[in-house]
C-alpha cells in the first residue's frame, strides 16, 4: 500500500503489488475472458491492468442490447479452443 505521509510518491516504492492493491478490483481474480460486443475491436481502457493476460472475444455483429446467454456460450466455446500462453511465446 502506498504510504499516507505525502501526496507525492517515491517511484522506487511503487511496484506491481502497490498498483494491484490500489485498484477497485483488489482481492478479485484477474480477467480470463473479456467479451466485447458492439463491433468495436478495442477495450477502451476497461480493466486494462486486470486483463493483461486475458483472452479477448470481439463480437462484431452483436450490440449490447441484443446480447444473450447463447453469445456467452459462443465466447466460452471459442475460449476453450485457444491455447493460453499467459504472455509466453509458443
């Protein structure tokens, strides 16, 4: 956790754990699968730290109001076919 003594932080005191412990999602697991309907192929900085090693599934023909449970099933089926490397190289 960042020290409360100052508004200014020493960059040497900031590490990965410091960042993670100051996110709104602290204590929750990181994202494994991020589904993005709407035809956009970007995440707009949504959970950018937490989804660093996530698999992305972009749905180009589905808008959010039309998103249904079957679309989640489609995304999970695609996710299960992928070989996750968590940032590593094959």
